[in-house]
């Protein structure tokens, strides 16, 4: 009798030696191949009776098994591994072969191969099935014959599910392959609905399903203990006596009517999730080989369902990312994503337009390239606050520095990206708020002006009102009509002040109608409008200048009044011309505190109960409205001096 050839495919020397030693006493010749390519070459050139594949060390095991079937039809193929197997090919074949330890796997494998070859040569093989009488149960679980019987179903399922991308395909392949065999009566796949706690049979092809599949099985109620135990333990279970206890299995009455003897339920699950169950009905008690095949098919289906779920999640995330990217690119506001260290991961076109940098110029750079350190720290605190509170977004104001060095006031809406409690990145939408800031500033200035106007009314009207009241008292005391003109003049001045205030409130202009005016004349009129007591005024030099006479009058009135109020009733005031262009007003009073000179023109500053500051604020506003500069200093005689500078063109 010729010796049979056993091809051992393994790149591990110790494995090859172990298999060779274990078959030394058998009538076989061990042929060695260290890789799949060598194995294919052996199969093409030699007659091979059996193949042993060490899945731990051989890549592309499924392709190798297919080649065995093509080149050596009927040759039993055995695949085995140890507990430390981890490569992808082993994972793919986890549905084919159960794991074994390394202590005696070679011996058990040798016994299985020997018995199988002897059975083939004697013609006693039963559809390729290794039964309990041939090999101890432990050996049946360790090695699966992929060429025929239950192993052939495993192989067919594995081939058909290689490219499966839908659960519908998984259900159809499992049902068709098992019901096509005379060993099995029916098979179905049920999905586990975690929310409803139910097993829901998949009815993907109702025309081919003669069984009443349109029902569900509650889990956790105790009504279906077989399904519940399988889901709970994630272990395959078989009920061998359906006829005696049909209520113990799904569709028990229907199965009993069709002569079903046993029902096997295998879990469809991954390490992280439970997808459902695979249920198989047989007319005979389920053998260990059949249980191994069902278990292997369920593991294959579980792996495929897990892959589909992962792929679906990735596709969903991909679609969401595409939508997000389209949103980012078409958004009118600037948008960016920063990693946990603050480097740009994503920027949109709007942000590059705002900053003046190119996309390449920003990606990978730290955010400090466009945002100052204070704003960066404010952003970090915002993210820390979001992480502490669990809020989704928050808003802060910051400035973007452009490539040209300009600063743009912006409002940033920030969100933190978190995965499993770990901060991954931050996303921000940045909006240019320059116009809003300008409007806010204008509104603030208007409010300040309104507040100042209220003070101006009470401050500037006080003197003409006092003058008018004084002359009115004299008129009453003396009865002389000559004082009536002075009363009328005071009232007219009050009316002029009120008209000026209203005009400025409406138009915001402190020099609406400039015209050539004589400085000496305007100074004289202003002096007449102020209660000067014993103070004196002299105009050292005079000239004609371009000015709004009404506003200039107000400017001089405020200076004269403040000089008299703060310099004493016998103060002497002088008005003169500056060599550089412009004019000055000075007195010989106590002067101005040096530390206050920078704040004199602030309306909130007051050096006396009468409100020194508001008068000088009006002085500054009128000067600014004319385009003049104003500065406060010490006069020649130690008093206060105010200088108003302008171009020579302002002289008429």
C-alpha cells in the first residue's frame, strides 16, 4: 500500500518538526512548505492526500484552502493554531477551527489525520464527518475538515461572506447553506433589539420561508430560556429533545410537526456587542462536528456583522464629516479646528481671507500665529469650563492678527470635541465684529455725549441765567429800563446755548458753519456773557480765523468762566497768538495741578463743586470739531494756559 502524502504548511520550524514526529509511525510522508507560495507549488506538482495549515504563521489562509480544493479535490484540509494566535488570517478562520493549547495539539492533530486517511483508504468515511466514535470530542472541536460534510458548509459560508456588506446577505447565506443540506431542516437569524429586549427574526426572503417567522421572542421574561441563556453566556447551546418539550425552543410546535429532533442556538456577538442568534433545526441529535460547524459559522457571521457595523459607523462618520466640511467651506464666518496642543488641523476659506494667510500657511501652525497670548489663555479657560460643565459651546471675544499686522475684533463660538471622556480638539466659528464694535463705540459715545449734554445744560446755562437774574433784580430795585437790555441779552445767550446743544445732539458736530471771524471781537462778546466780577481781559494780538462763531464763543466762555471761578475775582486773562499758528488763553491765577493736566478734558473729572471738568470737555470738543489741537500748560505768570494750534490756512 503506497504511503499518503501530508503537506505541512508552516514557517515555524518547531511546528513542522512536531507534526513530522507525530506522523513518524503512520504510513504517511510529510511534505514541508514554509509559505503559501511553496504550498501552491507542491499542490500543482505532487499528489497530496491531506493538508495541515499552521494558521499562526501562514498568511492568506482562506486563499490557500481554496487552492487545496481546486488542486486536490477531496483532500482533507486541517487548520490549527495555539492560544497566542493573533494574525488577521487566523481571525478570519476563527469560525473554522477552535483554539487548542500547544502541549498536545500536534498529537491530537496527528491522530485525526491518521484516522481520516485510513477512513478514506478503507471507504468507511461518512460524508467526511469525524464522529465521536472516531475521535474524542475534544479533538473534534480542535480540528475541522473543510472539504465535505459540516466542514464544507463552513467553507461555503466563509467563501460567500468574504465580500458581504449587508446583514441581509449574512442571513440569506446562512439560511441557504444550511437548508440546502439534508442534515438540517431549517435555519434562521434573529436580531437582538436591546431597547425592546426582543429577538426579532429576519424575514429577508418571505417567499422561501415556509415557517411562520413574523413574530418576536421576548428576552428576560423567562418564556424562552434557551435564547436567554445563549445571549447571556454567549455560548452555543443545543436542545436535543424537541418532540418531548417543543415549548423549550423557538417555533417548537412547527418544528415538532416537521420531525425536528434537536435545535442548536449560537450567539452572534462581538466582544463589544450582541447582534442576535443563529438557530438551526435537525431531525437527528446534533453531533459534535455539527456543533463545531454551527459554532464556526456563527463566529464567521459575527465577524462579518461586526465589520458591517464598523463600516456603517465609519461611513456615517464619513458622511457627517463631508457635510461638516462642506458647511465649513461654504460658511461666511471663519472656522477652524485645533488639536489638543493648539495647532491648526482644519481651516476654511473664510478664515484665510480674514487673516491673509494661505491654508498651507496656517495648517500645522500654532494658533498664536493669529491670536494673542491673553486671548489664547481665555480660550483655554473656556474649554476647561466646557469640559467641567459638560456644556456644548461658549462664546468669547478675541482679536485676530492678520498677516499684515492688523487686528480684527472677533467673536468666537467655541466647542470642545471629546471622545470617551478625553479631550481631542476644539472647534471655533469666528465672526468679524468690527462693524458691531464700531456701532457699540458710536452708541457709547452718543450716550456719553447725552450725559455730557445734561451737564452742559446745567453748567453753561448757569452764568447767563445768573446774569439775567442779577439785571432783573436791579431793574426791580431801580425801575430803570436800561437793565432790560442786559436781561434780554442773557436770555438770548441762553437760547443760543440751547440751540447749540440741540444741534450738536442731532448732528454730533461742534463746528457746523465755519466762517471768517475776528478773534478779538469773539473774545469780547464771550467776556460780556460771563459774570467776571473784578476780573479783566486783554487781547494782546488779534487776527481773523476760520471758525464756527457760535461754537468758538462757547469755547471762550468756558475758559473765561473757569478762569474767574478758579483764579479769583480779580484774575487777569490774556488772549494772544501763537507763533506756530493758533491762539492761546491764559490767566494769572493759581494754575493747574501738573498731575491733572492729562485728565482736564475728561467730562468725568471735576476740580470743584461747580464742575470744572465739563467746561474743559466742551473746550476740547469744540477745538477737535474745528480740527485744532488743544494743550494745557503753565502760563507766564504762573496761572493756567491753554494753547489752540492749527494750520496757517485756518487764518482767514
